[in-house]
């Protein structure tokens, strides 16, 4: 009996210890950053919650700080997980709303905790993490297909952590690897700055699937070594290997392939879906010297790395017998159709897309776009052509806006000369002023309320309106105005955080579309968010480094944000023509001079103004200075200047009146103009905006006009009005402002 009692007592003690000890062990300290940006709206959230559930089974006691973020830090909460119970944290994560662009500068990676979990796709739009010397182990977790695998992998690697791709990795083995502190392979990328090590051999190639599509973010590893790389968006890779190394190719749900390297230095690999067991393969291919190279404008690039359709011929492919451009193009480009008798003027590249508008491509000769209205396209002697490149994909023609809808034919001449009509002359840059009578009422138009805003206004609270907005996001992903106008509702109702988040979706959805990004920057400035506008102008410049407008925009936003040192430095480079990507700023010279001198008029004793021409310190004085900036290269408009006697003159920015100037704007990449007057009739003036009736609206590429009206420019009485106008929303005309000339 005594023995039975002792055994029972031991059993009770063991059970009690098993229950009590887990709650007495020091909890694991975890910070979770949960990316709630719009791009993660359709991720596999359940898979991520399963990962956390399994992790808390292995670490039953945790103190968790949860930070949800996108463009702003949305929430910060603390949860105590005990005995693997994390119901409150789970409910919080279940109810996260996904909206806005992501800003990784909000992630504080410093701290003394045990782990930092980042659930994200690794794509930051508004800012990057700031490296710190001491950090907890960083575990990066993703559950969607479109991720920045390189960033997620390297962030974990350099912070002694681990990257878990939940679409590729098993949860239990991933958690085990984290517990056992498994060391990840180091990603190594070979380029001109990071050459291959001595004694090694450079291997490169393309990884594709069985349909010939490039496989992005596939791992290319060296078997038995802690070294790997990943493929880019075109499936290309480069890696340095030693003799007898074996390469391992793996990606998502694709079947892993082992490749035994030999004398070849170019290895292309085709991966198939996971069906059978692993089979090592050997691929024989041509050497790297035989990789197809193609001329794109003025540079030669790897054809496979472009990511869009392109064809190219050079002067060697053009027969001396060819008398016309059409004869030179005939039969040289697959899928390209010429008109009767090889008429280049009737060329079709991307098929018939419209029964009303033109289906013909844009011809660009030495950087100068030609009008599609040309009837005789055999305007150039084939003997002076250096090369012809045909761009078929919209991704290749972003800079040309709607000009690229039907494809682009780039022609580079041997002597950069064309046979032009001798009667065509450059139009006078200063239009002659001709006054006419203004007969309409002088009433400043009020901004019209959009249908989106009207719907949001029907709700009793901003919270209810926001829920309505979220419920319709999926149906408006390509509608730029949906986000612009919805954001205006939240700004106007005092919820700056929601307004900023909604507006930032344009960066998330259109990260490389500079015309949309300019609309975004315009609106950030409108709502007093010039620090965010600065970020957007930087992205625009990095995306289109050959466009002159982007450098002036950045110099001016530095000035607006009181970053005088940065502004002066950039203006110096602009005025001294020290930016290697730009041949000339001639189209913007008047604006540049006025803006630079305006900046220097604010100088004080702390400014470094050495090596600046004395003439730049003389600020001109103008009774009126009007600067117009447009978001899209194909924007057309007229502005009528109406004096106190109801007489007006018109400044036109239309193809009908200024086709040569519009072509020059596209060629040089500027989207602004200024008009100055020093002798004006005193009294109240009005500005009337007019748009062509034929100008079609486009929900993906809306057109906005920013008008800055300076009165008494360059004096102590200087005043500035800024107006942001929707060109697509203007019906024929709109009197949008007035100002007084003293």
C-alpha cells in the first residue's frame, strides 16, 4: 500500500512539474513586423499562421511585440504567449487590413530580443531598413509568389537568421533549421565590380520552364559548398565555380536539377514540375561569347536580359540594292507586316488594336519621334542607317507613353542626319501675343466631386467609408483615379494617415510608370507631404535617368524641403552640364536659371556658394511667372490669360499648334514650361484652361497639370499659387484661378 501511495505521489509531482516548468522558463522575446501593404493582399495568410502555430509549439512561452506597417506604422501591440496559446495574437493577425505601399525604414532591427520575424514580400517602395551593428536573429518569411527573394535571403543571412519561403519550404523542417541555427548559403553575384575569383570559371545561362518561360528567383547552388546565386527576372544567372563542381538548380514547385559542369561556360537549364524523383542532368550548350547581343538605341545589351520583345538589324543586313526604308525592313522582322509595295508607312507591329485610331508604330530617328501622320515614311536613305531596332512590348516603351502603344521603330543613322522637309522650321519659342475678346462669364469653377467621393461621403463615419473603399479595391487595381479621389476624401476629412496610405498604393501598383508616379508626387505636394514627394521624384529619376525633367524636379523638391546643400549641388551639375546621362538641358534652360537664382536668393552665411557664377546671384524680377508641369508626355492643353478688360491671349500646348516642340519635349524628356511677363495691365486677371475635345482619358494613365502662378516674382512681395488640374476631367474649358497685378 505504501509503495502504491509513493508511486501515485511521484506521478502527481511529475504532472505538476510538467505543467508549471514551461511557465517558469524565461520567455522567448520576439518582435514581429507584419507587412500589410497592398501587394500582400492575396498572400497565403493561413500558411503564415500555421508557421507561427508550429513555432509556438516549439517555443511555448514568448513575449511578442507585433508591429503592422505599410506606408506608416499602423499598430503596435504586445502579446504574451503562454503554454503555446496565442489566441489574441492570432485574432489580431486575422483582422489585418492590407493597404498602401511599404516602407522598410519603419523596421527597427536593433534590439536585444531573441528573434525578429518579418512577414513580407521583401519589396519596399518608400524606404529601406537601416543597418545596425547589433540585431536579434532575423527570420524573413514569405508566402506569395512575387517576392524579392534576394533581399529576403540576404537580410536573414547577414543577421544570423533564416529565410523561410512557405511556398517552397516545409514548416516543420524550417522551424527545426531555425532551432538548430542552420547556416544559410551566401548569395554571390558576378558583375563588372565583382569579378570571378582567380582560378575559377564563370558559368552563366538561362533557367526556364518547359514552356520556355524564364524562371525568376531560382536558386543556383554549388553542391557541398556554402555559395549560391539566384536568377533575375529574365531567368539569367552567373556563378563562379571550380573544376568538377556540381550545380544544383531549384525553384518553388519545380523539380530540382543537378548539372555536372564541363568545358562549357554557358549552361541553360529547363526545369519541370515536381513529378518524379531527382535526376541529375548534363546540358551541353554554346559558349558565353555566342550570347545574342542587340543594339537598343545607343547601347548593346544581352537580348535575353531585356524582358520584352525586340528585333534588330544593322547596316550589314541592309542591302545596297534597297532604295527605300520599306525595302530594308521587308522580311527582316518576324511578325512585322508592311503595306503594299513594302510601304513602311503602313507597317503593323502589334496587330490591329483599334478600328478608329492608328495602328501604326512610332518611328524615332536619332532620338527624335516623328509624327504618325506622315504619309510617306520612306523619308530616309537606307545607306545612312547604322541600325534599326523594333520594340514590340509596352514594357520597352514606357518613356514614350501612348506613342509606344503600337510598338516603336528606333533608327540610328551613321551621321545622325535625316532628309527633312526644307520648309519645316523651328517654331518661335516666344509666341506673339494676340489679344481677343473673352465672351464667357468670369466665374472660377469649383472642383467637381467625383462618384467615388460621393459614395464615401454617404457613410456616417470615416471608418465605415474606409471599409467601403477596401471592399472595392480588387475591382479598381488599374484605376489610378480610384486611389487619388478616395485619398482626397480621407485628407479632406482629417484622416491624414488613411489618405497617405490610400495614395501610396499608386507606387505599389505602378512602381515603374513615371507618368503615374508624377501624378503621385503632384498629389503628395498638394497635401503638404513634400518629404514623400521627394522620395517619388528620386524613384522617377532612377527609373528614367535620361529625362532632363527629373533632375530639375529633384533639385526643386530639395529646395522646398530646405535641403539647400543637396539642391545647390544638383543645380551646379545641371547648369555646368555635368550629368553624364544628359546631353543638353536646353529645353529647360529658362526654368533652370530662374529656379536656381530663386534658390540662391535664400542664401545665408552658412551656405557654401563657391564656384558659382556671379550671374546666378542676380534674381530677375517679373510681374508674372507661370510654370506649367504635366504628368504625361502626351498631354495637350491651352491656357487663356484674361486681363481686367476681358481681353485674352492664348498659350497653346497642342500637337496642332506646336508639334515640333512636343517632339522635342519627348526627345529630351522634359514635361514643363514657363511663361514670364513684366509689363501687364493692372487689375484682376483670370486663367482659363482648355483641353482638346479629342483628348481621350485613360484610367491607367490619367493626365494632370500642375500650374504655379508667381506674382511679383523676385521681389519681397512675391506670392505663389499652386493649382493641380485634372486634364481628363476638364470639359472643354475651366476658369481655375485669378490673381492681381498691382
